[in-house]
């Protein structure tokens, strides 16, 4: 019980593993379906349910980390994996002209799912709409 209490007090971070009340942890676990476009041992990529561009996928770590603010030195490998995978995935999705990489961090700046994720957006139309305010 004491160990459980200590675990609960931990900031939601790299050592939290699976969070039952986290939407993206549940997608990683296969409890909620997602249209997957990428998977490796640390990450998955899947289509955003409400796309803000013709191509809009989310790249997330399999382990629960709440946001970029919750990453620290122990997550260096994970951060590197995410940054390296993003352009690989963007190319696979046909975004040879370029892509936007967005990580909303904190509710004040638009983060609605508290499991760190990169938005990869591209193939914008001629309207000049780039999915998020620049
Ligand atoms: P945020 O607002 O936290 O930066 O991004 C969360 C994203 O998750 C939003 O773009 C939203 O459309 C997407 N999203 C929310 N619920 C689901 C879901 O159940 N499945 C998928 N694929 N995307 C979701
Ligand atoms: Zn999570």
C-alpha cells in the first residue's frame, strides 16, 4: 500500500508506464482502435481522429509521459527516437514537400490529451490554412 501511494505521488512521467485513464495509453494497449501508420519498439503513429490537414497523424511513445514538460534526461533515447521517426513517417506519408511538427504542451497551449505526442501535418491546400495558428 505504501509503495502504491508513493507510485501515485510520482509525477506522471517515464516511470508511470501504462495509465488506465489515458486515452493514448489505451490506444497503445489496443483497447481503443486507431488507424496505425507506424510502429517500432518505442513508438506508434496513427491518424488523428479529427484531422486539421489532409495528412494529420500523431506520433506517440508507447510509454506514458504526460507532456514535453515531463521529459527529463532519462528520456533522451525516447526524444531522439521521436525526432528521428517524425521525418521518416512524414516521407512515408508522401509529404516530400515538407511537414509541420507540433507538440502542444500544457492546456493553455492547446494540449487536450496528456500523453506526449507530435502532430505531423501536411499536404495543406491552397487556402493557406496550416492547421494551427502559426
Ligand atoms: P492535442 O490537442 O492534445 O495537442 O492533440 C490531441 C489530438 O488527439 C487531437 O488532435 C484530437 O483530434 C486527437 N484525438 C482525440 N481523441 C482521439 C482518438 O480517440 N483517436 C485518435 N486517433 N485521435 C484522437
Ligand atoms: Zn498515456
